[in-house]
C-alpha cells in the first residue's frame, strides 16, 4: 500500500464535500479521484478540491492510484457500487444506510471477505469523541447496570415528493436516511444483540415511504425506544440510563456535546471536544487507516455484524411499506 492511503470518491454531493475535506485534514490520506453519473458535476468537484482525476464510476475503478472507494450516492445505488468496487479489488467505505436489506449486507460482506478486502458502513457517529466517551463510561460502570436507552431524530425539510428523502425510487424514507443513526448508536452503546423489535411505521401520503417510525427494541438486558421522522423537527437526543445515572448526547447524528448525570438527575460532567478542522469525519477516516495498516477486513467499532443487524431491522419495519410501493 502507498505511503498515503488514496481515496476515490463516488458521488459528488454535499456530504462528499465534507468527507473530502476530512481526507485532506488527515495526514495519512489523499483523494486521487472522484466520479459521478454527471461528468460535469465530477469535474466541478475535482476542481473545487484539487483532485487529479474525475470521470465515470468505471474509470475510477480502473485506476491503480485508488486504494479505497468512498461511496456517497443515493441509497438505491449503494449495493451495486459496493459490489463493483470489491470486484475491482478496491477497499470500500459506504455511506449509511449502507444497503437496503439484510440479504444485500450479508452478500457484500461475504464478497469482501472472499476477496480479502476491507468493507465498512460509514457510520461516522460511532467514532465521534462524545459517543466514545459515553461508551467508556458505560464499560467502566460509571452509570451502573444499563436499564434503558432512548433516541429521537428528525427534521422537517422542504416538501418535495421527487427528492431523495421521499422518492421510493431513490430509497427514500425516514429509516434509511436518519433512522440508521439512533439504531446503530444505541446498539453500540448497549453492546448487546437485538432480540426483538416492535414498531409503528407511518407512510407518507403522497409517495408511500416511511415518514415516521417508532420502535421498541428488546436487548437481552436493556430496552430501547427509538423514533425517527421526516415530517417535523423534534428535540433530538440519545440517552442511555443505568441504575446509577444516565448519559445524554443532545443530537443523534453529529453528537458534539455529551452530559453525564447521577441517579438523582444532577449534572456531574459535560464533555465538549473540538473536532480537527471542525470536521467529525476525521475520526471515521482514521479508523479506516488503522484497519488497512493492520490488514483488517472490518472495523471493531463498526463491524459487519452491526450493519447486518441494522439492515435486518429495516427488513422487519419496512416489510409492509415495501409491498405497497
């Protein structure tokens, strides 16, 4: 592997801009290529970030100066682009939700293992200092034996049935776009496999995709309540409660502040780290570098099992909605 790990970016939208900036911040990484369905968009992206090559997906995969492909397209294209990248001999990190079904997740991780390649869902929230801080307190027993977790995430954007958020052809819906965050943060903090899920999914009146979802999730020793929505902007948070106190992270996706309370609800500690360059993607990229340098095929923080489990919850919650799309 080259002295610097070389990234190729597929999909040149807003989140790819932030990711590319984080690659520049990290010392051991560089972006060497970008690609889009639109040659013009790829060329503009390359010019903005001073990337040597821009072109089609196939052209990017044919390049020898790309070690890792970062996929930031709409969800409906993820599985096919991951497969093409792995077959081209590239390591892959793909934006969440990485895939739409458990079958796709299992198939792609099996292919990555067969090819000896690294594959990870880009669940950046698990790597953020606030989430890692909360995890350490939980493992240290600071808040005692875990009892319950709660998470809410949502927003109300411009209503456009053709947008990626609401269009079923683009794998729209609350679960794929934002539900993945609380699901994978809560499961990481609890550290147990999911036993069962009960839910209520409400479809959008115009497109049929899931607009609001409420879930009760049973773990072996902990219960969790999770809600996600695209129809309103609730107070967002993730909280985990033990018998000696609780930890709350006020936002369910970027989590830049965390609070710890005792069993009497008194604030004990506040944690507010500064992100390098103001960019939280750096921690996720550093994990990719660590794994590749160590020859690992998956991350301990965001392993294949986490993505497969989450995709299985998608299957359960969205089964009826998928039938009606």
